[in-house]
C-alpha cells in the first residue's frame, strides 16, 4: 500500500464536500488498518461517483478510485447492494441492457425514422453472467 | 471514415433526440456509422462495482464484435467510453487478465484480440474529421452565445487511459467555439455532474449538480453544452428537481454538442426534439444566424 495519507483525494472529491461520512483518505486508512466490517457496511462503499479525480491527483500514482471498485465488489459479496444498482443488474441479466427503453422512446424512434433499437444477444450475455456467477451474486441482494 | 457504432443503453432508451442529431450530422461530415449487431450493454461503472470480471467480459465481448467488423468503435456516451476504453487498455496490457477473460468468452464463440481502438464521437470530430472541416460546415454561427462546456468525467479521466493527442476538454472547447459560440471558463468545470449517484443516493446527486449549476450561473452563461447523456439528464431534469427540492432556479438550457452543431450546420431541430428538453432551448437556438 503506497498511500501516505496526504488527503489530496479527499480534497479533490465532490462528494466529500457534501457528505462528511465519505472521506477517501479515511477509506484508505481503513484498508491499511484492516477494518473490514466497517468498510463494507451501510452506505459507506456507495458514495463514490467514479469520477476518478482522486486517482488522477494522487501523488503516489495510487488508485483510490479503483480501490473503490474492489471495496464494492467485496461489499456486494456480503450482500450490500443498493436498490438502484440491483435494478440495473437484473435488467442487464434479463435484457442485456442496464436501461430498457421506455414505450415512449420506442414510439418516438419509429415515428421519426430512427432504426429500431439495436438487437442484443441476450443469450450470450446470460451465458457470460452464469459463468462469472453474476446471477448468483445479485440474488444475494434484497 | 467508417466506425462500429456503439449506441449503448441510455441514449436509445431515453434520449433518441441525441442520437437523431448525430445521425443527421455524421454523413455530412463524411462519417459512416455501422451498427454493431448483437452488442450488449457496455457494462458501466455500476456493473464494475458489482463484479469486476463480469464487467471486463461483457465489455470485451463488445470490443470483439468491432474487431470482427475490422473497425474502430465510436460511442456517444461518456460512460460507455470509459468502460470500453478501460477494458481495451487493461486487456491489451495484461496477458493474464486477457487470457482469463478469453476463457469466459470462448463459451460465446468470441475472443478479445486487442486490434481495435475506442473513441468518443467528439474525438472523431476533433481528430478524424478535423476542426477546419467542422468550421467549414457551419452555416449559421452561434455568435455571441456564452456556453458553459460540461465535459463530463470520462472524457479525459482517468488520464492514464488517454493518449497525449486526446486533449479532452480543450478539444470540446474548440469544437464548441467552431460553431461561433464562446466557451466561458467557470469554477469546477472538470467536476462531476452528480449523475452517477442517481438511483443510489438522489439527494447527494442533486447537491453535486447544484454545485456545478451555481458556478455556471456565476460565470454568466446562456447555455450548457455537453457530450455526455448522463450529464445531460442530470443538468436538464436536475434543474427541475433542484427547483422543487432545493428552491433554486437556474433556467439554463442544456444542449448536446451534436444538437448545437446540427443547428449551426443549418439543420433545424424537430418539434419532438425540442420537447425532449425540460428547460426550453428555443431562445438559444434563435441566436444562430445565417451568415
């Protein structure tokens, strides 16, 4: 762990300005100290915007932004998945897309001469997601 | 100039007007967009958050479709761009990860070979079409229009994914200025719009959007121009929600860059496209004048 606890990540973070609980430097500190249960609990893993400002500004060439993905992957394994992400995950498995088209959009596309929505090979998506056990993972969510 | 066209989920589902403007301007600038049959969701950061390997495999499958077509990918969405570009970079650089992903893809008769490049539509306009040709295509310049450019996070971050040629925000500023408008500097221009927290923490998402809107307003702009469909939603619809919940009103019209360029090129937006905008854009479009 190359983190020197300088706090540049926190001072760069648009969410840390608003939510006191979200502090990237402290998250890195928790990783260093091995405070697993605190790190994966509640809202804490889910404030990051993935804007990668911290990653670009880290003087150690560190990967605070990427560390967030690792934290989230582990939090998910413990069943901590926000509803909004669970909806996307289920849609991905069922439709091959995280956002399915509204009826309104489909009508507009047809009426205004845009191609039908591009086809998705849903079977291929499901084969991949079964192999990676993604479908089992999302069943751990509520 | 021919590209594998990765349209993503959000744009066809929620913003067909954005796609329509791209389809209108592309042929006039010599850009041919070829559909990617069977392509799946890019697998955005939400899926990366759930499971890193699933994310890589789904994104790699999309890239392999473009490889089969023998074309570079062009996408309209900053999030699709980030997902596909990051996957492309990781799998080109790391043989162990590439082999692992290819073992998964073998089940769906697909393979990542590392033979293609991923571009955002604005990269194509800037690097492949070229600024001069874009300027030549402008028939009704937006002289006097003061624009806050909203680049969106993944236009140029994380920077290690972007070659030195791709100068991100600066390229977008120059494209906006090619239409005759002025890109006005403002505080926190490179900051996130808040959109990624939609559906996870709406309250924080709105507060992040408000930070941006406050600073755009302070810079005295007439309009916001973006290339990202998430920034578009967050800043356009977000203004309605901020008015309701945070009692602040901005009335800043939000345009996608493709719409701005289309109008500057002399092609009007249709009624249904105007209506897709929550903050009315007509007063901005009226600034465009025939030379």
